[in-house]
C-alpha cells in the first residue's frame, strides 16, 4: 500500500467528493513522488527517464456497484501498467505504443490527462497519458482548458496552493470523463454535467 499525500487526498475526497476507488493519480511532482505515492517506475524508452511505466496498486475499497464501472473504457482507470511522461517530453505516443505494442490505437490520440500548462502551473513534472478519441480530446481542450488555467492562475488560488502543497494530483470528474473518452461538449460542458450527475447517482439499480 502506497503512502497517502494528505493535501491531495483532502482535495479529492472533499472538493471532488470522489470515493476511494476513484482516487486516481494523474500528475506528480517528480519520480520520487511517483514511487512514494503511486507505484514503482521503470523507463519505457532506453537511455532516459522521460517516459515511464508505473506499476500501480489495486484500488482501495473497491465498490463494484458504482455506475462508472459499466461505462465504456472504465478498465483504463485502474490499469496496472500506466504510461507517465515528463511534461516536456513529446514522443509520448511512441512511448505508449512501446509499452502496448499489440493495442490498436490507430483511430485514437494519446493525450495527457492533465494538460501540460496546468501541470507546470502546479509544479508537476510528470503526467499520465492515455488513448482517447479525437472528439473527446478536442472537447476537453481549447476553451475549457484555457478557462481552467485562468481560474487557477488567480492570486487567491495561487496562494491557496502555496499553503496546501501536494506531491501528486488525483483526477477530478472532468479528468475521469476525459479518460472515458466522453465528449464533454462546448464551453458549457453540458455532457460533463450529465456525467457528474451519473456519478452522483452512485450505484447501479438492482
């Protein structure tokens, strides 16, 4: 069992209000933080540590009744071997295909769950990448990412992060939607709101 980053845990458990089995790391300060809070790492590409395979533990307090487990792509959330890359590394698709040579991602894009500009703002050097549809990639980028970046750059939010430093970042509901290749919609994020409502509904109906 890995250590728990208390400030990151408080954020995902209170602000994001997600159960423990949905506490999914997507960014980390450095390799030391990855090994301490996520899992052991090894390089994917020979000669450098910019692209990493991270071996993760089984999720805590798994609740099989949550509706999210019936959604297409849910198996990606807790994949045992995950691809993490340095925010400045550009050959992340090649790294993903090196780790998963038999996986057909011809019609998919490999993308950072947390965009690199936000990661740099938070001070995270490493972020997880996953294959998603082009539509999901487009809908989560652009204006939504810009709005989030501007919000996090506000002085009060910068001050709050300085007072509550984290070593890792857990996925919020928007990140989970992206990992499931959900097209979150336009700037109003209508489909994201629907996804959040489904998560709030919680459990499968008998």
